[in-house]
C-alpha cells in the first residue's frame, strides 16, 4: 500500500510538473494529499458516476469515461486548496497524462 501511494504521488508530481501552466500543487509535497484524495474519489465516487452515465457512455462509444475522469480531477481540486486546475480541459489533460505517468511509474518501479 505504501509503495502504491508513493508511486501515485510520484505520478501526480510528474504530471503537475508537465502541465504546470494549468495545474498547480502548492507546495509541491502536497502531491501526496492529491494522490490520497484522488484515490478515495476514484474508489468511491467514480464507480457510481460510471453506472449513472452508462447510457451516455454507450452512446459515445466509451468516450464519456474521459469526461468522468476529468470531473473526478476537478472534484479533487475542489476538496483541496493546495491543488488547483484551471478548467475542464486542463483536468481532462491532467487525467490523461496522469494515466500515462502512473503506467510509466508502475513499469519502472513495479506495482
């Protein structure tokens, strides 16, 4: 569990650094809180949102999942004062880049 949290924190730090124009974590070490809150949101809220949005997800051939991911990032930013996202498109980009960064960190360090 600690290894997974550390990997998620590294991925959040790297993603915020890459997208520094529209995503801000101040101070940088609050990325651990972003990783924790995002993990809790993805565990509790995201499954409910996916079930409620299932018809729209089917109509859009699964692309609405990207919107749900962006909304989860925006919800995380709403909960944390130290994490700000400058809009929906930045949240969408953050969720996409975070997925890639998480995959890379897990590839390098193992799950």
